[in-house]
C-alpha cells in the first residue's frame, strides 16, 4: 500500500460564530500566527518525504478556518523545490470555481516540469460554501466542471494552438507553454464524497477515486459502485484507483492514542466543518436524485458527530501501532484500497513529528510489499 | 407550450391581467389575487421550477422568462394585458415591458428587483437561514405564514430545492439584477404604477426612486405597514391601488 501525507493546513481556533466558512470574519486571522503555522505544516510535509511517505497532498478551500490553502498550487510550488522523490498530489483544484481554467492547465504543467513529473492533479468541484465565497453559480457547477476538465486535458495533450468553444469557457488559441512532462498528462484524481455522477465520470476515464472524510461503510459501497462501473467500461480497476482520505492518530498504546485523538480530532468536524445550513448544499449543486438520497439518509451534520461516532463509524483510525496496522488491513485487504492519504495530528508540531516517526517506524513497513510499484503507472489518464 | 409545461391558476371576469409572483409564492391563490379577480380575469402562472412546476433547462437568463411569458400570452390568445408582478415577478414584468410594451395596457411593479441601483447591494438571500430570510422580506413576520410549506417531507424539500435552483439560475450572480435592464427602462411606454413597501429591506425605497426616474411617467405609491411584499402584508390596500390604476387605463377589448 502507498502512503500519502495529507495536510488541510487548518487555522485551529475556537469561536462561537454560526459558521467557520464564508462569514467567519477574517479579523480572527492573525497573519503572524498564520505564518508560524504555514511553516510548521510545510515542515511536516517535507519531513514526511524524509520518513518514507510516497506522496504529499495539498488541497483548495476558501474563506474559512478549516483549511487555509485557497491556492493549492502555491503550496505545491513550495514543496516541489524542497522535495525530490515524493509525488505532489494537488487534491484538487476547484475547476468550476475558476473564471479561467486554462490557468490551471498552465500552473499544473509548470509544476510538473519543475518537479520532474511528480505531480498528481486532482479535479474537484469545491464544496458548497465555495460557491458563496467565490460567487460562482452553483447551478452551473457540474457542467463547468466537465467542460473545464475537458479543456485542461485537451490543453495538455493536443498540439496547440487550437480553438475551444464551450458554454462557459471560450478561447481562440489554446496553446499553453509549458507542456506537462508526464505523458500523456499528469495523472488526474477525483476526490469526492460519492455522488453517482462523479463515480461514473471518474471510472470511465480511469481517474482514481478518493473518498474524503467518509464513514467506512459508505466507502465500501462507493468502491463497489466504482469497480462495477469500471467493469462496465471494459476494464478492471487497479487498486491504485481506490484511495481513501482519513485522519490517523497513533501512539505507543491504545489509551494514549485515544487520549490524543479525543483532544484533537473532533475539532475538524465540530468546529472546522461548522457552517450555516444554506452553505452545505447550494441550489442546483446536487442533482435532485442525489438530494433525495441525502434527505432519505439524513446523515448527522459534522458538528453533531461525537468521538464515538467517528470511531465506530470508521471516519478515523486511532490506536497503538498494532491496532492501527489491524485497522489499515481492512483498507488494504478487504476494501483493497491501494493508497491511504492521511494527516497525523499530535496536538502540537513537535508531537506531530514524533507521531509521524512512530507511524513510519512501526506501521508503514508492514504494508510495503508493493514498494517497487509506481502507483501512477497506467492510471489517471 | 412550445414543449414547456405551464402551471397556471386563473379566475375572475373582465379584462385580462397577468400576475407574476415573487420567489416563494408560486402556485398560491392569495387574497390579493382574489381581489383582483373581482375586476379582471387573472392569470397567475408559476415560473418554471417554482411551486412544483417542472424545472426547464432552457431557462438560464431572466430574459428567457420574459420570452416564456410572451409565448404564454400568444398561447392564451391575449394580445394586450394588464401586467402586475411582485419582486422577481416585477423584474420579469419589466423585462417583458422593455421588449414588448405595446402588449401591455398597464404595468404594475410591486417592490421589483432587477436593476442596479447605485448605493444599494441586494442582500444575498441564498445565504440566509429561514428566520433571517423572513425578517428581511417581511415587516410583519406573521405574513410569511401564507407561504409556509405544507410539510417537511422529502417531496416538499426537493420541490423547495428545485425552486431555489430555478431562482439561482437567473439570479445568483449578478444577484437579483440584470446589468442591461436599467438603461432599457426608458423604452417602456405602458402606463406604469410602482407599489412599494416603506420597510422593504431587499429593494428599499432608494430603488423605487431609481425605477421612477427611469420609467417615463411612472407613478409611485408606498405602503406604510409593509416590507418587501406589500401585496401579502396589506393585500386590500395594494389591490385597491392596482385595481384603480388599471381600470383608468384602456384595456384590450
């Protein structure tokens, strides 16, 4: 199994406002504090490569304290020059959120060339509140996503210049310099929470599917749907097309791990993902079929999740190295996921670095039967 | 109609009056329409996607709704009508009027949105939870009860989501206006009445002044106990003003 180190780069803080997104005033953001955190977070990602992680992940969110990376490509650029081996996975760029998505094709190509072909390019729609922060019409979200993805992939693969004439994006000359180093183009991943339409779209194109912050039962169900769709498109999914993103807390024994997790993991769900109801599902952002499925299941909002919900639901992995190994075996052996994208959180920078060392020493080596395999060969393009 | 289903409520006798509802008021026959129906044949269609009417893919701009209603007038064989529209319906009414003023015996706009007014930014309604939305739209919050959904079933919630999406398609960004509309308003030749709630917090009296300035000869009447929806908060007074104004204009035979 491959291990990718995922960072949200949160601005961890407590507050009483109804939303950590869109309307949480940026007066709460202290740039001096932010500076220190950015450097700690980047140090953690760089250290992860030294410890043996296969990939380093950044992502895009806007106007919130949950994740302070409005431009993931900026963070990727910082990592590219400070690392030499690990994949740099941008998970991902919010395609519909860009007024000019040809800029994404250019930026990813730049990163790919400088990194010597280590870039993985996630394509996402962005979550609900993003449509409020950037004022993009959510009823256009899906169509803009497909159209921008088509544009970017054509820009990477077709000899320019050529014209592109879409509903939302139109160019007389598509001809980006540089072209990406990887052939035919950097692998594309689809981080998602399991909408039927995205599963189909990704499976058809062999784009790896990444389940983000989802309970394990639902992961199993969506993996099943994805594999079945791949079969329908005439091929069998590689294990490196099935990826999961979930937080891991490991410590020398279970009791210690639980203590650390109780203190640090809930924040992401209870505070980081707190938002006003209208922000969750902006109008037209999901299809009516998806909406009805959400309404029928009525999942608990993140703010109401308790530690026991996270533990029992398999949203997180917590325990001693032996316990964590057993829980990861469910992903590697039963769900047959090929890549685990996880951030670790020890509560402070130093403790996080220690936790990373423990994980690299006691957990990672037990899953290294595929150490020689390039997980990006033949998938994502 | 041209492949687009139309949900239409109609009652009354007399000259034809097309009533275009505001967001959230589709498919309801309220005291305001009932009073108009004493003097007019009232046609009250639901905008596509609103109030249970099916959403329509081709409607992606406010002018599409204006063409949709011009098609409806053709379909109903109505050469000229009185047109009254509230809020979003007023915006659509104004779009119709700049295209085809000759088909309107009169134009009544009740707290319309739709134009850019210097010094005012329409509050972002899509970001509001229900209590805030009600206190923004209504001066007397109890008036909102007339528009309460019938239940909280999945069907009802899906219908509300569809309605919100239909509104978002035409009004997310720019929020609640068409940048081209204001400069076209001087084209309106139909006699025009502007009805305005004095406590409107969506499109306040500042906006009324801009509308009155742009539409030649427009009259403005204000309602003291109303916010953004005077026809719901003071239906008798607004209906009386509308009826008196329209009856003074020459109707189609």
